[in-house]
C-alpha cells in the first residue's frame, strides 16, 4: 500500500469513528449532531470510494462504480440541515426536499 492509500484508509477510519461519536453523544443539539454525523459518514464513504479506486476494486466489479455518486449530492443538504438545526429552528418535512437531486441521482 502506498502513502496516499494509507491516508485514504486513515480518513475512512477517522470519519467512521467521528460519526459514531457524534451519533451517541448526549451533549448539545442531538439533531444537529445527527446531521453532522451523516455528513461525516458521506465524506468517509467518498474516501472509501477513492481508496477502492486506487486498489483496483472497480476494475473487477464495475457495477459498483457509481454507487457513491448520490452521496456527493447529499453533502449540501446535510450541511444546510446541520446549520438550520444548530441555529435552534425546528427541522420540518419540507426541509428534506433538498435531498431530491440526490434521490434523482440514485
């Protein structure tokens, strides 16, 4: 494994650990923590995708090549919902319409 692959793997492990810590944290705004945990998990999955590209996984399994693309379109809505909930406003069902592009890509 090369140095860049090591950093991708390290980023995946850190992202998963941080997402778990945010999900199970009882302090602070729990809904904001959940949105930030989802955002960190999406970024960790992007690192995992990059790591799998470098490892040649998609050459053997091309059907999984575009599986993480909808997650890239979820970064913006997750950051928006995090900022919305951290400001103390309630998150309603209409706020989740921002995920429509991500669902369309799926």
